[in-house]
């Protein structure tokens, strides 16, 4: 390390590709935690869509 304090990372303006590159730099445990959160949110969204479509069909 060169002793320089790293700049704060702000992901608001980052593209998805840039975000994935930043996530890939994390320690394995932190990276896996983020992927588990994303997977959970995507699964929840898919189930919500599924149930909303099936309820509307009744």
C-alpha cells in the first residue's frame, strides 16, 4: 500500500458492469453475501409477478 487513503466509492452513477467489477474485488464472504441478497430479491420479484398474474387470471 502506498499509504494513500482510498476514495469513497459511490455507485449511484455506475453502470451494472462497473458495479459487478467492484463487487468482484470484495472478499469472498462479502461477495457471496451480496449475491445471496440479489438472488433473494430476484426470486421474491419472480414469485410476486407469478402470483399477481395467477390472481388476475382468476
